[in-house]
C-alpha cells in the first residue's frame, strides 16, 4: 500500500465552507493543497446561518472559534414561543465538552466566508478561481485531473466539496441520485436585533414555523418555512408583500418585523432540498464531503457543521492511516451515520412542520438530535 507520508498533494474542488475547512485542516497537517472554485469572484450569497454547539466545536478545530465569537453571536438555548411571542419552553443546547464552546450561535454567511478564506490563504493554499474539473482518472498512485480550462495536473487525492449540485459527484457517480425538493421553501431576511432577542427563537403553533437567530450585537435574521409546491423565481419587488401576508397573525417582535417590510428589504427565498448519497462517497482516490454527499435542510442548523466536521475528520485520517483506501474507509466509518442522522432527522422535522404537529413534537426531535450531535466526532 502507498505510504501516506508520501501523499502530500491534494486538490479540493469547491471553495465553500467545507472546502475551505478542508484546506485549512490539511495545510495545518503539512499537506500541499490546491483549491479551485468555479466563481471567479469567490462570492457567497444568502443571509445568516444558525450554528449549534457541535458546529462551534468544529470551528474551534479549524482555529476560527475566537474570531466567530468576537464578530458574530454565540449563546445558549433556543427559546420556543407561541405565535404571539409568549415564551413556552427553552430547548437546551448541550455543552460539547469544553467550557469555551457555547451551545449555539449565528453568523452572516459573508462574514464566515471572509474568516475562512483569509485563513485559507494565510496558510498557503494555492487558490485558483473561475475553474472546475472536467475529468478525474484514478490509479494506484494518484489522480489525473483535467480542468475546465484544458490544463491537467496529477494529485495524490481529490476532495469534492463543490456543493449540492456537485460536479465531482457527477463525474464519480453519474447515476447517483440528486437533491429532491422537500415541499418547503425558506424565506430569510436580516433585520436589526432588539434587546429582547437574547438567543435563538422558534415561534410554533401557527400555520408556519418562524425563527429568529442573532448574528451579531446589532443584527439578527428571521426565517420562515412555507409549505408550497416548487415554483418559479418570484421577482424581488414582489417578495415584501408576499412575506407580509405569510406573517399575518404573528405577534411580538415578528409583528414589528412585518410592519417594517418595504421595497428595500433584502429578502432571500430558496427551496429546501436535501438527500443522503448512499455509500460509497469515494471512488479511487477521490472522495466527496459536505453538501456534495449529504446536503440537508436547516431544521437542525447543522449543514455547515457537518461539512466542517467532514474536513477535520478527513485530514485526521489522511495522516493517521497507512493508505488512501484505509483513510477513506475510516472517514466513512466515522461520518456516515452521523451525517445520516442529520439529514434524516432534519427531513422528519420538516415533515412534522408541514403536518402542523404539536410544538412539543417538533421540538423534541430537535432536542434529541442535539444531544446526539454533542457527542465527540
């Protein structure tokens, strides 16, 4: 078997959260890393994301927890309220074994991208933008890569971290299933954070699930989950009125948000899609991580965390195991069931939301899942 001490040159396809976390983790272990991303500007879209204690623990693993805590929001617990904003129950967010790791948090996607991209470049990753892969051919000694600009290069291993519509997944497994619409779409908007919002919040018991996540001292984002057939893109100018109609009947801070919606409100509307790629996630010397293998819906706020955990575990196994094959096998043994739990439980919570299950039935699976995810990876 190949001695992994000689396996040093890694290609990571995809410069998102998982790809950058993999680059950081592998560079810290002495590997040479090339990272490519199809977007020539290396941009990030969307509003904020909620993050769990296990995700914050993973951020600590890649060395960015201090920056996240300084610039974003971290705290503990999820406040469950009724549709009028009356507190009903606090879902605990279990500690994950370290006093310096909070139980939950929130961060704007552009800020997280900025933190990770800066660290990726500081550690010496060679970043190429506006390019992807057109071909991958593995043998016992490496992977020959054909890039979309016609150039070629040989690597010891390739990591596909290129998201839910992964190009690497299509190359490795052309007949693999793809993401499916779950029957829900999510509305998101970033708004000023009032002093009354001190932790993540769920508003349950109404027709729709609505939540708030602080993302900084002054900002928070609201999400609203709407059961709906998959539809064409709605023009931006129509979004405030449609969101206002969906928020009718909600009181407290949600009423204030609704009353302040206007033509300048930055509203993001996305369909929720997810699936779990059956084993294997690897073929030859190429492997998939993050949303390329297990894209999930946001009900457990764990999509980003699973991608960062994937990156940490893969880097560990590449160093610890005596061959690429054994490293990939050990990675799968550590990751598959944990990622399966996140995908399947997130989808089940979404089904309960669409069925308008009692709020305790919706909250209990969140609480159960968070207890499992608090266990070591």
